[in-house]
């Protein structure tokens, strides 16, 4: 069963480009990992940005996490985002 990782960001206006850059770097590294099916960024027209990564399994998502966090884990989202990141993870039904 495929597995999704969804992150909803609410960037402060002056940090929007930095959040998009971080999300783009995450997607670039995700595309290099085994088991990735799809990744992208959705702009929902309210100012929020939604990052989505769909993996072929939970195991693939877990295995990719160290590489992904090496790329974006130190990014200062608490400074860049208005609200904490809303993260959703689970099987795709």
C-alpha cells in the first residue's frame, strides 16, 4: 500500500521564497530515493503551501527520512512559518 507524507506550511510573506526553496530541495532529494512515486508542492491560493510525497510503502518513506532531513532538517521553519507545520502521514486509500 502506498504511503503519503503531507506538510502544510503557512509562510510569513517575507519568508515565502525560502519556504518554497526548502520544499523544492526536499522534493529534489526525495526524487533520488528508492520508492518515491510522486512529489510536488501545491499553492492553495490562501498563502499556504502543501508539500506532498507519495511513497510505495511506509518502509520507503522511513528509509528516505535521513537523506531528507540532512537536506532540510536545519531550516528555521519556526522563524519562516506563521504557524507550526501541519504534518499528515499515512496510507493512501
